[in-house]
């Protein structure tokens, strides 16, 4: 299993040995990974080491540098490199990995979120992420790999940057940055995923995919029904009803739902070191690692939103609630009122007591105390 450091070490090799410039022909002298191959510019063809690895001539060699780094970081194994890059092999144009990656592994840049109307959560790039650039905010034109980031700057390795492989850095708010793709660094057969799959009763190939995801959601729904009587359809689909019914998991919990959470941590590339249904110190640490990588506050608690992000979803859009309404969303409202210091029964029934609590909360929050839960009240509660 490759790590981010494996990929970055492979990329850094070329940069640390004086950069790399493409050659135009297939001279055998240029087909091995040797320092003397990096320095002479004979044209823009790609029959060099990168061209041979990727099997193209020509190709976008900014992408080919990333492709080669992943290939080498995966032990020069094409099948492992392909799994790591979400099924893309070779990566030879700047669109491929973004288009292929699961939605939850694609992260818009700060500029796209704040200036270009994209929806999503602000993401902190992580070492090993593929960074995608755009000259005009929409067309993906260049790529590289993140090797570090701080609160304001992202640092990258790039090929074909001024016709060289070199280090670059950008403001996190740069309009040139389109987004980031988190690679599948749990690629390959994972013993933790295999064990989870056996527990779920699906094919244990050690790779996380749609079948495992569906079975995991079903197991989560089944537990919620058995433990809380919430009446969910056990359909393996993550929707609003499942979101509202989900309960937080934290240190000290012991249940089948912890089995599901530990299994999903393995699927996300976090390592709880256990698959025992007990939320102990290792599971808490792995939860914090996952939350950090997902751009969430690392509480170590698997709350509703962390569960949703794990399955590639976010918070559902709320409906207008008022007295007389019933259901999981009302129960969720009641729980939020409880957390805010307005104790009510969490029975899913929007009765007089819940209405009174809503009015008290609204008055204390500077809202019109009409007892109806609309967008402003939801925003204040969450």
C-alpha cells in the first residue's frame, strides 16, 4: 500500500536532481531513470522515461509527471497505480483524475467556493493530493502534487512548470487553483477492508467500492432501527432520514455501529488498528485523522456530519417545521434544542412543549418567536 510520502519521494527525485526536460525521440539512452536524462532540451516530444511509463507520445507531461510519481510510489506496479488514481491510468490530461474521483474525494479551491459559486466545505490540501489548476476558472489546464500546506500557502511539485519539474507555491485563495483530488492511498487489498467486508457479508476483495458502501449503510441503518426503533428503510442509500436518525459515536461506545464506523475508517485510509466494535483510543485517533483529512474539526467523535462526509454526503436541506409535524427531522430538531439548553422530549412529535421551546430559543437568539422552524432558526440551531 502506497503512502503519500512514497509518491512525493518519487516526484522529488526528479526535482532534487536538477529538474527534468522532455526529449523528442526514442533514443534508448533516454529510457532509463538516470540523472543525465533530465537536463537536455531536445524538443517537446515525450519518448523519455515518463513517456515510456505512460505509453504516450505526446501527452501533457505535467500530468505524466504525477502519473509517474504514483507509479513509482506504488512499487512500479500499474494495477496499484491505477487503483490509487481512481481507475485512471495513465494520467495524461489534466481532466482525468478530477473526472474519475468519487465526489467526496474532490475538493473545490477556496476561490471556486467564494468567488465562483461552487458549493462545498472549505478544504485544507493534504500532502499527496493532486492539485488541479485553471487559467479561466472552468477549463482544467495544469496539474501537480501537493507536498505541504499551511494556513495561507499550498506548496507543490509540478512538471512542465516553465518547461521544468520544480517546486512552486501559491496562495490558498489563488484564482489559478481549480481544486484538489485526494488519491486512493488505501489502494490495493487492505486486510482491514477485507475483514470489514467479511463482517458485512460481501465479496472480500480488500477494495472499497459501491457494493461495500451500500452494505455498510445498510448495516448502519439496521443498527439504528434495532437500537432506536427509527423505522428506516434498510436500502443502503444515505438520505435525510438516515442523517437525522444517526447517533454520535465516541470513546467508550461498544456496538455493531462501532463495527461499521471502524470498517469505514479502514475504507477511508485511516487505521483504527482494531475491528472489535469498541470505540477505544485507537479508533478515536483514527477518527481524528479522518476528520483532519476531510477538513473537519478533529473532535474524535463520529457525529452525524462526520458520518455523512464518510459516505460522500453533507447536511440535508431542511424543511419548514411547525406544530403538528412528526418524524425523524422533528426528532433531530428536538435534539438540537436539548443541546442548546431547552429540554424537550426527543419523541419526533412537534407538540406544544416543542413549540414553546422553539419560541424560547428564537427569542433568546433575536429571532421572531413564531414557533416555526425555518431557515434562520435552523441556521441558529446548527
